[in-house]
C-alpha cells in the first residue's frame, strides 16, 4: 500500500482545521493521551478519537490522522495514547511554518489598517 500524497493530506486539513491543531500538539509532545490532547486543543476526548480514526458523518475515515499515517495509536494499560510518525513530524513542521507566515501577514495587515485610520 502506498502512503498518502500531499493532496490528500492538504484536503484533510482543509476540511478539518482542528486536525492541524491536534497534529501540532502531538508534535510538541511526541506521545500523548487522548485526554491530554483534548485539553490542549480545547475539544472533547471523543472528538479527538473521531479526528484520529474518522467517524461519519463528522470526520471521514480516509482523512483521519491515523489512516493518513501522520500518527499511530499505542497500546497502553488505560485508555488511548498516540505517537506522531516521521511523516507526521514533517507535515507538522510545514503546517507550523504556514501558520507563522499567515500570522505574520495578518499582523502586518492589522498594522497597515491602524496606520491608515490614524492618517484620516
């Protein structure tokens, strides 16, 4: 089986932007439990599981983080834990850079807007 291509991964994050938050949080900790990820991202633990594995009609299975190979589920004594994969690390790095670039552009846009208002 071949891994996902960039279009599938981009489509997954376009359709579910919180998946990106989840992947970045997982990248920061490398291994995290469902409840930890839920608290860090500000969603329920059930929704974390849906994003990781898919659950129709909310999240498609073929666009889930585990199915795309960005994370893997670990066997732990109590509950669920997830680990980021090497592909997930690369995607998280790209996603973090895109978000920094977008935040920088938004900050510059706000600065110019305030400047124009002052000049009126």
